[in-house]
């Protein structure tokens, strides 16, 4: 069986360091907002090139608190993409705002800047671009639109840790950003974890208070907050993995490029790289008109595959009323044809070639 991601293979490579670090945390009995969380925040801020990085309990919480601390709230509209995991829109709803879904670029699958500008109303307060599958969104154009219209930009970087544009890391363009450390992510922990980044002192201060029950001084509560602190054990794991993130991402790109080279002559559309941003391939997602046949062939051969995402957010039941009649043709066409293949840094070349051969046979059948 070839899985979508092999977490054990990565763990075995760094097992001694992980186990030693976890034992040190257990011996210290400092489990909440301890020294590893503080060190990880400092190390991550330095890596991402931001002033502040604040660890939180999950990627969803990171987006929620990033929006809340940025002043987005009741009655606001936030323009975003419908081709993403639902956490993007959930976070917008959590703060009382309305997600406004617009269409995507057919090559990158990221939000279309032209569609953003067309959707701006007097209620628009922010734009939330998603760096989908590890491909940076068009930040130059989106930033210009936000500046022109006085909008806040909050980045969804759940899938893009280590991706960059012109040497600048995703998560450093907006007023705030949210990252996820779900185990399958490029930088993943062994449970849930997240991070808010910002260059604004007041946003960082608000997130630190909000993540800790609205408290800056113990047992003194200034606002209603949340229990959303990054766990010390997870921070210890993430510190070890952070030292290797560039290698991890390099090897993801190696696997992705091999896939694309091998399938260059097939009737599929392989992932696009715009040459501006560095794609870190959280997912390797292609388009094919024969998705069902390819999926069946892969599954029959013991090869995992997945559809991210089969139902765009504007077609989900939870948004049925507010999105009634909304048609987003590019998003809908991509959702009907997309298929993600196994990708992780340790995926052997022989397995990539085997996967390609199964796809080739399915398409030629």
C-alpha cells in the first residue's frame, strides 16, 4: 500500500531527537505555555520573517484569532475562495462576518484577483486568500487591491509553510495569517496545532490574550477569550521539524517534478508553477476527465488517492441559503476533475514511477 502520506517514515528518521525532546518535556512537567512554545514562536518568526508568531491550538483557531485580532467582526464581509477546506469559511463565520465566495484561477486554483475586485462592496472589510496546496496566491495583485480599497488581508497559510514569493514567506504579507500544524502538513505535529503571524504589535497582543481565556495576568480577564494554547509537547516536536522544513519541502518538490515529468505526455493537467512563488506541494493535484477510472485503478493497485475538494464551499449545505443561485464555473469545473496523488518527502522514486504507470494504463485502457 502506498499511502497519501507516510508519517511513520518521517518519524523514524528523527525518532531519537523526538523521543529525547519529549522526555525532556515530561521530566520538566512544564506542559502549558512552557519554554518550547516560547522558543518555537521565536524560531518560527525568524524563519518566516515576521515580527510576531503566536502558537495556538489548531489551524482553525489560528484563522479565527487572526481575523478577530485584526478587527473583523459582525456585519463585515470577507472575500475568499470556495475551493478550500471549510475551516477558512468557518473562521469567518466564527467572528460574525460573512464569507463572500469568488471564483478561482484555472491554473493555480487560488483565488482570482479580478474576481476579488468585482466582489467588493461597502461591507467588505477583508480578503482572505488561501495559498492552496502550497502554491502561493498572487499576493502582489491582492495586496494592491487591498491597499486601493482600504481592506485588511488575512492569509490562510494552512497548506503553505515554507512557500515564498520573491524570497518573502507566505504569512508575512497580510496584517495577520494563520498556519496549521495538522500531522499531514508540510510542518506537522503529532496532533493539532496552529500559529498566528503578524507584524503588528497590537494584533499580536490581542492574540496572546484571546488564546489564554482573555487573560494577560493570571486570573484577571479583560475580554472573553478562548482556550487555544499550543501544547508544549507539540512545540517540542515542531522545533525539531522546523530545522528540516527546507529539506522536507525540497523533497516534496522533487517528487512533484518527477510526477509532472513522467506524465507530461498524458491527457492530464499537472500542477502549475507560476515562476514567481515557490510551490511547496502540500498536495500534488492534477486534473483529469477520467477521474473515476484513474481512482479505481489506483485503489485496485493499493495506491491511495483523494479528491480535495469534491464539493466547493458555495455548494455546501451550510451555505445553501446565502449562496443560492451563485455559480462559480472555474471552481466547479476544477472540483469535478481534480485528483490528488500521494506526496511526502520520503516517497521513493520507485513508488512515484509505479503510481504513474498505473495512471498511464488507466488512461490508455
